[in-house]
């Protein structure tokens, strides 16, 4: 099974809760859904380190504290995606710092639910539940 790890960065703004999502680059991905910044683990790397590294490599964003949001298994490919949440500052401005993505943007949770890969939508739901329980 292919395993990846990523971070769902969130922030509270005057407009409400927003999350950071990215879009894969390439003409063949033009109509593909957005996803969380994520990627495969390097040899010997743990899930949190891989998630932090992928977030930084794709968006230039760093994070200190991570909160486990569990994982999802893709229905078609069987790939497993582990997700962590991290709080971002209101002023945070992500960038496309990797050839792998062509867009890195904060969007409302409602818009994220429309744009995200269907199997990753559970992470937004879990984030909202986790924040409500704090």
C-alpha cells in the first residue's frame, strides 16, 4: 500500500475558518481536485516529519505543533493518506514552491468541501469536530 502524509493547515479569519489546499500541476491535472499538501515518506522518516517536509516543500509553510486527524484510504487506488492539522497565522501567505503544484490557497471550509479530492473531505470534517471539542 502506498502511504503519504500531509498537513491540513487552518486559520481563523474575520470570514471564519479557512484551510490550506493545493492543486497538482500539469495539463493532465487541470480538472483534478485539490488536496492537502502531502507526499510519500522518505526511507526512515516518520509520518509527522514527512508531513512537515511535504508542507514546506510544496508551500513554503512551516509548522511546529501537529494534531493527528487520522487517515483515509483512497477508494480507487487504495493509497493511504495520513493527515495532521496545524494552526496557521491569519497573515500566512502560502506559495507554490514545488513544480508538483500550481496553486496553494486558503479557502473557506465550504469551498474546500467542493474542491477537495472526495476521499480527503473527511479531514475537514474531522478538523471541525476537533476544533469544536477544544
